[in-house]
C-alpha cells in the first residue's frame, strides 16, 4: 500500500494560483509530483468553497501509526515477557493504553494466551510428585516393566499400581 503524502496549504494555494494563471491541471500535478486527480479535487474544492485547506475528518485520530503498530508486534514477538506499552513509551515518548496495545497485537495475530498442556498443580501436589520422582529415579527397566499407570480418580490424578505381571 502506498503512503499518503499530504500537501501543505502553501502548495495547495500555489496549485490554485497556477491554474488561475492558465496552467493545466496535468502541468500543475507534474510540478507538485502528485496525481492529476489530487489537483482536480483541489480545484473543485476551491471553486465550490473558495478554500483549499483540509476539511476536518470525523472520528478520533489513531493513537499509533502503522509503523508503530509494526514496532509493537515486533517487540512483542522478540521479547515475550516485556511490557509493550513501556517499550513504546521509551521509543516514542508517548503513552498508549493497554487496550490499544491489545487491539494492535490482535490485528497482528498475537493473543495473550498460553496453551494449557496439563492441569495446574497446587504446592502439595507438586511436592508429592517431586518426592515420588526422587524415589523412582534410579529404577531399572525391569522394575518399570511391572508398573501399570491408571487414571481412575475423577480429578484426573494418576495412580500407580505396582506388582502387575
């Protein structure tokens, strides 16, 4: 997508002056290095409103530019644990809200979620698992051959049944 370049008011008035002197719209467009349709819209605006200044546009201005949006996504990908609003403030000197950052990252396909691969354990469950692992760390293949793992409890805890032959 091409970048839009706004003509300053001085060049807008210069184009109108050239056309009032008899220069064609195409020649004025060539001198300003813009397309002929830009000059044609300027001329139409001048004839209808007697002004060439930019019209006010509805809506709130965006908090970030497209380049800043790319920077937000890049910094979020590079350092996953960073606070992106702080990075943006450090880089640009302007504060943006967490909601703005979230929306920009969603537009870039980044979401604040961690895929769950297991049931979260509390402290007691972690200690029990660690104790069990330490007891069985030196087991041989033959000892492990006589163990059957079974998921029998309703809260998804695994039980070990030993002595199965």
